[in-house]
């Protein structure tokens, strides 16, 4: 039996999924990313001496704003009401990294994973942008969905 793709119409063209018949349920998603930085960048962030400003605060708000714009950035993503979005950035001295987590919540007919993932991705890019004058060798990685709850497909935990 051939698997039917949800974002492909009868003629094989991409289209947005119709979620109008889906049940409205509470849904959550958590995501994670990491930005590996040099010792010099780590110390500049830690001591708040980056010339562009407070890296952790600005990246946090960039992530929140990005989550709210997800449907404008991801072509087939639905525009959903976000009832909560949290973005946290923490310095990990042992790994010389900035660890970024997000938590997103909605009551909707479709999931909120893309908003959580967009939040951490843009927060990570913001860390890079703010620190690139110090060192361009930063590495953004480990972007992943940690969990999702609600919806027809059920819960997921990595």
C-alpha cells in the first residue's frame, strides 16, 4: 500500500493540510539547540561585554518573536494561536556553549512543534549574529524536538 503524504494534493502538488475537521486539543512542544563558542566569545557573553549588547536577553526575545512568525517563515505551516512560548538561554562553561531551550503551548487543531523549533533556531542565529565580530567559528547544532504532547499522533519524547 502506497503511503499518502498529507501535504500533497491529488495532482502531486504541495499544499497546506486542511485541519478544519481535526479536534481542538491542548498541545505542547519542547525544543533544544546548542551554540558552541570559543572561550573568548563565552567570556564576552558571560561578562556582558559583547558590543551589540546583552546576548542572552536579545536572543531570548528574538526566539519569542520568531515563534510568533513561524507561519510566515515555513510555507505550509498553519498560523496558530500561541498561548505560551518560553525561550531560555544558559551558558555551559564545561562545553563552552550556549544551550537554548523552548517550550510552546497552544489549544489548536494542529501541533506547535514548528514554533518551538523556530524559536530556538532564531535564538541561536541571534547569538551568532551578535558575537560574529569576535569569532565567526561558532557552530550551531543539536537542534531537535525534545517532546510534543497532544493531537492525533500522540505524545513524543526524545
